C-alpha cells in the first residue's frame, strides 16, 4: 500500500494509546514489521525529571526523542505515526513538533481536528482524522477543503468496541444500540466518494474498534476497508512500553470487568474495573496535587472526581490500585503476552518457520 509515497507492507495501524502505552518501543517494533506504529503524544513526557514543573517542554522534548527512537527501531520499514488528541493543551504546537521530528503521519481524534489540514499542509507528513460516523467524515472533509484546499490522506474509523475515549453517546454504548462497524464503514466510504472524485485522490480508510484476529481483518477488508486499526492486542506484547503489570491486567481481565465509564473530560470511555473505579463508585475522590492543565476539556479544581492524567500514568507504571486501565471490549479474549512479530504474523496469516 502506497499512501502519498509512503509504503506500508500491511494495512495495519497500531492504535495510539496513552499515557505511555504506545511509545517508541511498541511503535518502532510495529513499523519494523511493515505496519504503522503509532506513538501517543498525550503527556508523553511523564517520565521526564521536569514534567511536573514544565509539562509542555517535557512533553515536546520526549515526543521528538520517541519519534527518533522509533525510527531507529523500525530500520526504515513501515511508518511511524503520532496520535494527537484534539482535547490536549498545546495541540497546534504538538502537531508542529511531530512534523519537525519527522513523523510519517498524524492521527487525531477525541474531538474534531478542524485545524489539522492547515497545520500539516506543505509537509511530507500524512494526516488522518478519527471518525465514528459519516457525518463527522463529511464535515471534516468539507472543512479541510475550505480551510486548506486538501483532503486527508486516510481516515480511521473507531467503532463502539474500541478502548479509551469513545465517539458515541453513553446511552447508546450502555444499551448496545451503537451503529455497527461495517455500516459505518459503508456510509463513510459513500460520504467521501464525491470528494475523491472531485479531487482525483484516494482517501484510504482503516477500520478500528473490535478488530481482534485475522478473521476480523478479512471481514473489514472484504467490506471495503483498506486496512484496520488495532489497539488492545498490542498492549499484550513484549515490546509494549507499559509496565508488565499493565499487560497482566489485560490478560487477566474477564468480560464482567469491562465497563463504560464517564471520563473527567466529559466523554464516555471503556476501561477495566480496577480498585480506582471501585473506590470512585464509593464516592471517593483522587485529585492531583498539582494540575498541569493537560486537557482543555477537563474541569479544574474540585469539580472532577479524579485526575485522569495521574490515573493513566499510574497504570503505565503498573499501579493496580490507583491506575486507570483503558482497553477495548475484546480485552478478555487476550490470553497471552506475545511478540509484536508473532501478533502481526497471526493477523496477516503468516505461518511461523
């Protein structure tokens, strides 16, 4: 697959997962196998010594370093992307830093990335919004054309079975009345077709949210997707950047452990029901000692039940008591921790030697 001169041997995107889940080790290892490895930018500098005092500087410094390291690991194979949430503070500066550092692609969601085309225009960096409906796809394509005169290089559809923050209403998620993935795919492809024809440009479409095995990959591509995005399964890989305890939480999870929660940023999200969430249900609060204003949509002060940044960082460090463990709906199907190569070989039906 060739997207504006950039080659992918396999149509697989490893979903961006933060805080600290998909950094240079995971993204570089995925790219090494001919896929798109994706670094999550959100609070990427959480391990930097000056993170609490200078979060912006620490995050930009760490982002550039992780892009560099991922490219070294990939050995020139695949692509290195960066997932940048619209909801983060310093969104524009982060996009510009990723481009400057040589990111092959920027994927952006958790809100509508209306400024993304303008920020990326003129660079060699591919760009893609994350969408969950044809309406969002149409709105973004119209906006990109109006503001920058260009279309996205690809779209990532995140269905309702995805992990982390979700682009569906809490009511639909809890009542299981969300639109099915393949229906969204069909409608999105129909919505972008007029734009493709007018501009004589193909917009590649990757389907995510609930993609688990090679059967799902085949179903998606036969339905018209150019590829897939997979997140949770890559957590349970030896190269994933999180603490081993996080990976074991995924492996040990059961169907009844997976919950839809309300994130402090106001969006529904999917996570594993660990002690943090149990205590929150009991009415306890977990506030950060110092707010770094990492998310623009997050209320400040005592208006939040817990600091999502602190909880996600705790999870990345393997703290089962205070960590927030985002995951997809199919997390309970993950039974083993494998290498990235083994997982990609399985997804692409490559038989081991």
